[in-house]
C-alpha cells in the first residue's frame, strides 16, 4: 500500500532507538524516506540507524535530549543540512513515570512535562517554521496514548501530557493550515516493545482484557503513524487516532 510512498521525503523521529519509534523510522526508510533518527541514548541511536542502513535505508542518527529547545533546533538544522529540507516530524520521545498521585514529586512532574509536552511543542514549532519557509507543506504527528482518553492508575501526570498533545494538534490547525501543514496525533494502547516485555505478565494481561485478544505490535502502531503522515491522509488534520484493539471501548483495568 505504501511502497515508496515516501520517496523524496525527509523526516525526523524522536525517541527512536528502539520500540515504536524505531519501527516507524524503519518503515519510513523502507518506503523511500530519508530519516533523522533521534534517541537520548547515543549507543541505541547509532545501533538503530546502522540496522536501517544495512537494510538499504537512508538514515542518520542524531543523539540528544528531545526535550531541550537548543538541541531541537540543532536537530532540525541537521535534517535540512544533510537532506536539504524537512517534510515530516514524528514526536515520539516521551517518558512514563508511574507513581501514586499522593506521592508524586515536583521533580518527576517537571521531568514528564518537559519532555512529553515541551519537547513535542518546541519540535513542532521549529519544524513548522522550516516548513513555512519551504512553502511546500508538511506533516506533524504527536504520540498520544489511550491514557489521554481513559483514566489509568498511577499515571495522572503522564495522562495530562497525552491529552494535552491531542489538544495541541487541534489548536495548531488554526496556526498551520494556511501553510498546508497537517497536525495529528495517534494514541497507542498496550504495545509489545522491549520496555513492556520486561514485565513477564504484560502480554498475557493485555491479551485477556483487549477485545481483539492481543496487544499491539510496534508494526501495528507504525502502520498507523505512516498513514497519518502520508499523502493519503492529506485532508486529515487536528485529529487523534486510537490504536488499541478496542480497549478504550470497554476499558477494563489491568490491575
């Protein structure tokens, strides 16, 4: 369906050393895009980019803190300097800090807000300035979550950021539509990644409570992301797409 649909496109994907972000980068490159792969872990970023390059993809790693405004501008400049332009950004970098509401610290709260909301906001800002200057439109995609739609124990701060990103996507319709830049979000549910599989009960639990009988794979989420930044979704903006096997329709707790 998407074979070479991204030929000639240039993308930045943050938080992409492994898991969902890596698979998004991989699929974009396999389908013709040139990608700047970011992760805060330099070794992860380098290894991930090497894997994609060995598959024939056009990919460079750019390690650093996707919540830092100065680094964000450097990352956009890197994409333009190496590949000549910027067409797509996918704000995937984020952290999840579980804690009881009564015990949540200011330090943890600030850390989550800075990366999940601040990093996405300022990457969108920097990318939109570049896209406006280019005059050829663009695609911005935020990574929300089902917890932006349904309450989940011990995730109050994280949930704020995810619901906030969906509102940011709506608000930027007013700011960016005249420049033919679309802004959307996807909201994954339970997904099998290197991180979640550290919990030995994770897959079995989500098989039991997900209507389709299984958690998502990173490829499931990447497929949705690629659609939302493709020309096929060119008339979709300000929207959020939930990919959760039906969980938010029934919302049983995993606890």
